[in-house]
């Protein structure tokens, strides 16, 4: 079992920055890839950025060059640095972890943190 707790969301003006954090606890040794997803009102959940245990990253086209995903394995924490924020970035942001130990594999989600960007 893995627990994920996000923090760092809030209200910011367009052009501003926020840094999201996701603290993992439990069977963290089994965590491999992690990612950030978001869900805007009336829309489906979409991948924002992901990072493997080795540090390889990928980003949604809409955030490339503005957002940076990183992880501190020693602290079991995932980050998302968001710069040059736009109103269309407004959404609930969720942390996700892919966990695999032996024959056991599962995805875990945090509770989400609200990001609101005003124009």
C-alpha cells in the first residue's frame, strides 16, 4: 500500500508560478513511475507530466517549456514546478504512482489539490 498526499495548490494570477508537492508513504520502495494529472471542470483527467524511477520525463504538449516534474527519491516526494501559468491550467491536480512488487502491480492516487489561475 502507498499513500500520496499533495500540497501546494492555490490561487495565482496568470503568468505566476506554483510548486506542487506529493509526499509518498507506505511501500515506497515499490514505486516506479510517478506522474501528475489534472482534471478541469467538465473535462476528463489528463496526463500533465510523468517521470520514471530513472528520471526520464515526458510532458503534455500544453505544458512543455512551462512545467517541470522532478522527484526526490530520498524524501519520497514528487514535485511539479509550474511557471507562466495560464487560466486554462485551472484544474484539480492529482499525483499518481505506479507501484510494483513481485507479482503485485497497482496505481495509486492522491486526493488532489486545486490550482486556480485568474486572468
